[in-house]
């Protein structure tokens, strides 16, 4: 097995780096967030383009299929799960919105910018979640969707790019968590 101290050391180093960026000021936070946004955009495009040009039948990625999409359209909860127990997957989409509100002191016109930014963030997050659901539902076999939590990596063209986007989204959330609370106090 891998040494857990390696992962802990990497995580600690990233948190220290983000803390340094936060201490450098809001300009550096925004610059880093824009860089992270670029990586996220590339990861999203990797998945969407990969869904059209890439299949791995052995891994359960069969490409777009009407029959497959219809098969995946209905609910099929496992092991006592129900709609509300899996609704928490969507919750992560809306938590980042608070980070934008925490930066309201840096906005030129918070009265207009906060509602616009909040609604835009909700809209984009919801659109992306629904898009991923539709893409994975149309391209992946249901049995694999139940057991392979990293199926999106197999759908994407460059799996490493998708993983980078996955990790970057966590880093971005961490940076928002480090940046926001001290500003509120």
C-alpha cells in the first residue's frame, strides 16, 4: 500500500501554499482562482468532447445510445437509498456560492453584483450537474454507473486532465474556505 504520510504531506503543503496566497491578498487569490477556473474548464471540455469521440466498452463506456439513455432514465436506487439520500450529491454545487458572497467587500457594486453572481453560480452549477448526468446516462452502462465512481475519467479523452479538474475543484474550495471566514470576522 501507499504510504499515507505522502498524501498527508502533499495536502499539508497545498494548504500552506494556499494560506500564503491568501495572506498575499485578494489580487493573488483572484489570479489563482482564474488559473484554477481555466483548468476546470479544460477538464469539463475533456469530458464533453470525450463523450463524442471515445468509447471503452470493456469499462462500460459504450458511446451515445438512445436505448442506453432510456435504460438509465429511471431511478434504480441501491441498498436502501432514496431520492433524498442521494440529493446530497447536488449540495456541493451550491456551497461555493457562499465564497462569492464572502468576497462582497471587494465588489464595486455589491447590491447588484451579489444577486447576479449568486444566480449565475447557481445556474452554471445546475447546468453542469445536469449536463454530466445526461452525458454519463447516455454513454455509460447502468451497471457500471452503480459501481465505478470514476467513470467520468473513462469517458473523458485524457483521464489525467479530468482528475486534475477534480482535484482543482477541491483546491478552489479550500482556498475559498481559507479566504472567506477571516473577512467576515
